[in-house]
């Protein structure tokens, strides 16, 4: 089976033998993809000339209604998405739900909140600015949907959510999307696009998919286009520095890798409920999606006196979780996505072991349940410990994109802040403590280098949304090495797909334009 590309309003098979997609448990080939000989310039042109104008003829409310219909189609096909997640990603039910249900929830969320923008075709931002003494000449800021294409280049670990969390705000803004899913897991995104196209909800050109290499896609991006990239920092640097992107000042949003942290306060001694909450969260973060989440906890920064008890408590939880073939109902932890990722995890763990001791796991030859270790791509959940966080290098710098985390000891709040900041910019840090002064000090010390800080005390208990869980109502993205991007945060996500401009002129023209605009203040509520 070779998955065809959907470009220029048609399904087109790429040339050549194509690239194989595998089952990471059995090693079996599932499908092939190819973008060879696909005219990507024409694909962008079609999306721009057909999809954009058709979407922008509609109001925000009408586009929100389209998203609601897309949400219904995806819900109707949910079982099939779980099947593909199991086959192509080795996902357990919980892993598949995180990606697929997260995707459907995000689409439905934007369908719902998009209605707040009502009937406008652009957005009026802020008050009229007086520019003359008589009042005959004034200014008004507006946000106009970009007359270009949203180009998504996505990572392998969220084939469903990665598509939907980007497509929802782009389509709501009236901007057509061209998605290039990561090759290893392209099948799920492909199937979702196929279902959306078959349902004939969106106008021609509103959604396209290119599977396989991105080839020269970025060389054809224009001034009105938006590139939204999710993936490794290394690929991000290549995207950012593409000559055409630089020459045309194409807007680029980058969501890259991140050495996230979780912090235990000095007040949270072993036995304390907050201590137990963090133990549970670390074990969950290490094992859900086999640790292949950009937001997963990579460093757990713990008061030195509690290091041993904390490590023991996490290890007890990990030892009770079966790792293996997700078709076995007892299995809680699946494989990483393929042999190449397995090799990358092993290499990363070898680096971390140079400056850390292993508290749990770390055996490259461990035997997964109901799977052949030669053919499959499992990594044993591995907990490490680092005694000297200030001098360590790899712990703060090297992302093992699998079921691994490192405990790092700290002695005082100053060292804690310095150690946390060594990630040089992260998506998320969570702080577990009941000490209000400590919490305030830490948030002020690290907030600028993080997109999200999650605070958990006894009053929150188990009601928090999860360290690694990205909710569409809150910001996702982080500064520095995390890419510097911003996504979601409710209707703020629409800012990426709009251009701000100011009209200076007579009040009559301004009020005429304002009359056909929705109020941008809804974006910030
Ligand atoms: P990757 O190797 O950087 O690939 C990401 C995407 O870029 C893929 O679609 C890939 O296509 C494409 N690509 C590679 N080279 C390209 C080029 N020269 N021009 C255009 N596109 C190119 O990352 P990955 O292995 O898929 O994903 C894992 C990484 O993503 C991890 O580091 C993780 O932390 C990060 N991530 C970050 C977030 C976030 O929101 N911050 C979310 C998820 C994952 P092919 O697959 O065809 O090579």
C-alpha cells in the first residue's frame, strides 16, 4: 500500500518505491509513502488561489461551524485512528487516547470558542487613535487573516494532535493548510485528512497533505505564508535558515525539543502528599507514549536529603509497569517509534551515564513482553541520578526522546534556579510544594525561560491537568532551545495566522471598516 498525497485537489501517488512505514513491535512493513515528482509549488499555489479565498469568504462563525463538522467526522472514525496508532506507533490505549482524543478535543474546542468572534471578516484591535486636533484624521489597528498558506511540518510523536492543534486555529482564521507529517508515523495524519476530504466539509484547497520528504517545499513559501514547524532543534535550525524563508521574511513558528523539569520543594518530605503526587507524575511522564512527548519531564530536581527516597519511590512504580506489546492487556508501556529512535535513545542514555548513576532500568538487552527484542524497538524505562547538577552537562543539554528521566539534587533555592535555567529555555516546568514563598521565588526565577509553569500544592492535589498535557486554552511553546514559538492559548493562537496593520484616515472610513470587523479583545479573554 502506497499512501497517495492530496495536493491541488487530487489524490496523487508519489514516484519510486517510496519509504516504508513499520510496526515498531513486530518490525512488519505497513505502508509506503513518497512525495517524489509531486509538484509542491503547484500544491501551494492551488491552496493559495482556491482554498484561501473560499475560506475567507466565510465569517469566523461559519468557519467555526466547519470545524465542528470536522470534529464530528473525526469522532466517527476514532476507532480506526486507535487501530493505526497501535500498528504504526505501538501505542497503548492510553497513548493513542493522548494523541487522538487530544486532537479531536482541540478541534471541538476551537469550533466552540471560535463562535465568540461572531460575524466579522477581520478583527478590530484596540480603540481609535486620535491623530489630529480636530478629530478629522484618526488611526485604528486591525488584524487581517493572512492571504497565504499555513505550511505544517510535524514531528512523529503526535501525528493526530500535531495536525489538529495547528489546523484548528489556521482554518478558523481562514488560512488553508498544507501538512507534511513526519515520515515514520504519517499514516494516521493521512487517514484523518482522507476522512475530512471524503466528508466534503471544507472547500477545495483548504487542506492538503504531502507524505514523505518535504523536498523543496520551503523554497516555494511566499511572503503571505506561515511555516509552523514541530521537531528537533537541529531540523528547526535548518528550517529557520532556509534561504527562501530568510529572503522573503516568511513567518516561522518553531516548537522544538525541550529539557523540561519538575521541582520538589524543600517542604515536601517523603510521605508528604505533594511528594507522592510528584512521584506519580514522574512515573506517568516517563511511561506515557514511552516518554516520546516534547513536554515530558526529563529532569526531576529534588532536595538532596530526599534524593534516595524519591528515586526508590519512582522505581517501585516503574517496576510494576509491564513493558512490551500493547496488544497484551497487561502492558502499560509500548515501544519507541522505530529502530533509529531506539538507537538514538541508547546513545543518549550512554551519554547521561557518563555523569549519572542508574537507579532503575538502563538495560539495552531487556526482554519486552510478547515481542522479539531483535525486531522490535523497545527501550526499558530508565531512571538516573545526578549528584552534581551545577557541573553536569548532558543532563541539561541532551534530550533522550524516550522513557527516561534524571533526578538532580539541589542544596538551596539559588542553586535550584541556576540548575533549572541550564535547559536554556523549556516548554514546561512544574513545581510541587506547599510553601507559598518558595513557589513565588521559583516562578519569578524561572518564568522567563519557560512557556508554562505548573504549580501543584495540596489544595490542587490530583486535580491538575498534568505536567506533559497541553490544553488548548493555555499557551504551548517555550523560549530559547524550545524554539521560541507560541501555540494555542485559546483564541490567541489566531494571531499567528493574522497580520496586524493600522489604517490612518477619516473617521468615516475607519468606522466603515470597524463595522465589518469582530472585536479582537475576544482573543485575550
Ligand atoms: P525531526 O527529525 O526534526 O523531524 C521533524 C519534521 O521535520 C519531520 O516532518 C521531518 O520529515 C521534517 N524535516 C526533516 N528535515 C527537514 C528539512 N530539511 N526540511 C523540511 N522538513 C524537514 O523531529 P522528529 O524526530 O520527527 O520529532 C522528535 C522531536 O520533535 C523531538 O526532539 C521532540 O522534542 C520534538 N517535538 C517538539 C514538540 C513541541 O511542541 N515543542 C512536539 C513534538 C515533538 P521526515 O520525517 O520526512 O524526515
